[in-house]
C-alpha cells in the first residue's frame, strides 16, 4: 500500500508541475527568432550530452573498480 501511495503522490506532483509549466508557457507571448530556437535546442542538447557522458563515466568507473576505497599501505617497522 505504501508503494502505491508513493507512486500516486509522485504522479500527482508530476501532473501539477506539468500544469504549472503549461500555465507559465501560455501566460507570456514571446516571439523568438529561428536562431533563438536553434540556440535553445543546441544548448539543451549539449546539456543532455554532457549529462549522459558524465553518467556513462560514473558507471564505467564503478564497473572497473575505480570507485573502491583507499587501502592503507603497510610500512616496514625497524
């Protein structure tokens, strides 16, 4: 029951966020030139590319053991 309540509440929050975004989008009328749309799409695409690349590096380093904790080196005692 807790899982269902969590999923329903998260879907409700998502629907509310989509509604707010839609209301804000239709509230202001802005005439953006074609180069502005191209810059917006290029910036969003570049941001996604950087995000995907960083996630891929994180998974790669995790799978190859680069995220292991530091190990203490034993010193010779005299």
